[in-house]
C-alpha cells in the first residue's frame, strides 16, 4: 500500500492469519460427554428424535439371542466462519456386534459404485462368464404388483413430492423395495432420477412417496426390453470422451461438462453437470471438461508393496527381501523353517 502524502513509502500489507486453533477439545471418553451439559443436551435431542420416529420397540429379550449394542458418536459442528454451531451426538448401531446373515439379511445402502458393476458386466459379456442377476419379477412379487398396469413415464412431472402426508403402514417394505430399484439403475439410467427422488424419504416414507414408487414399478413393467446394451468385445481398451457447452446456462453463464468412458465397446461411466466455476473461454471450459474426466494415477506391481508384509502371507524369499529393504535386523537365531 502506498501512502498518498508520502510517495515511495510502502506500508507492510497485513495478511490475515489462516492458522486455526481448536477452543473445543475433543472428547476422550463417554464419561466426559456425560458430565458436560452441552453434550447432555445433544444426547437428549438425539434420543427424543429416535423416540419420535419410533425407531425401536421394547420387547423382552428372547433366550439365546445375540444382542446388537449401540454406541454414541460425538462431533462439533462449525459454521462457515469457524464458530461453533452445535454439539452433535448420534446413537448408532455397533456393527461389530452383528452376526452376518442373522442380524441382517438385506443391505439398503449401495456399497459398490455403479461403474464397478458395469465394468464387471462388460467383462462378463466379452468373456462369456455365467452371471445371475436380480429378476425384476421378484420385486413385483414382493410389492404385490405382478398384474399392474403399465405407465408411460417413471415420474409425474406436474407435481412435486412433499415431506408431509400420512406414513406408510409397513415402513420396512419401502426401503427394501427402494434398495432393489437402486441396483436396477445400474443398467436402467432412465429411472435414476425417479428412484433418487423416492429414496430421499427412506427414513420416514409417506403414502404419496409409495405411490410414486409404484409408478416407477409400473413404468419398468412396461419397458422390460429397455436397458444398457452390452456387446462382446475383443479389446478392453479404456477410452474417454468429453465435451463442454461454454456458458450454456443463461442465468449463471456457467458451462455444462459432459463425459463418457468406454471399456472396449461398452459404456461404463457417464456424467453431465454444470461447472461450479465460470470459464472465460471455450478452450478453458473444454480443458476443465478433460480434467474432470481424466485422472492420472501411478500403477505399480503388487509384489513391490511393502504393506503386504503386514497384511498377507508371503513366501520366505520375498519376506527376506522386504525385511532387508526396510533395514530390519535379521533375527539372531534361524527358525525351524529357515533351517
């Protein structure tokens, strides 16, 4: 900054400090939270919300039954300026106490990315592997809609789904059927938006949401021949295409990016979304589109990963090589296997 009355004299620029210091220390144990009134209020809010939503029903403990425990999670929530917003406490299930296929028989949350499933389908088609897929008739039978009428569209464009209304009579059936439809979107991208809308209230389903869900089922029933077609291909080359519509949005003047990725002749990934920033030229918009579709990662042979020495059973030769490269002193006496 130059002073007006003393030309040539510069004052040092005051830069804001970006260092953050936490004035709210993290908890070390549950007892610390239990003795803090702020965390007590957060736990009371969480407990009252669970009781209001009828999350559980108290019953006598059956004999010889595994009990799934709960645990508290505590976290400070901050505003954009760094100030404390609230003390957030959540009561969740301790998954380590669950028995597989006994305490849970269905998974409602997707644990695999759609691109991964489509990659497996592409390789299955190219190499003629046997595969068993979920039959849509099973979903119709569970929803008691085997003889339902067809619908021309998966969603009603003239009305919007609201959060009010009567709750469904059986709240456990809704998330189960919605989870099945989520897996169907891997090869039916035309219903992705409609399925996403009906899954927004999976924690508290309403009757009009269930009606919208049935509309999707009736649409799929009439379009069983639709889907993502996969071809048998002799090559497994990964090819990506990208494009950008520079300043296509008339309101914000932001560009729309789009890309698609092929494995051989089969489509794996696709995306079309508006840029979060403004591009000053069409070349910059296209460059951002390419950068959004391409990710360079170093690839190395798995036999040279030092982490394998702690996670895998290795041959003695490779184990000795890893131990030497890590400068770990050899044991003074050989074992019976080394003799």
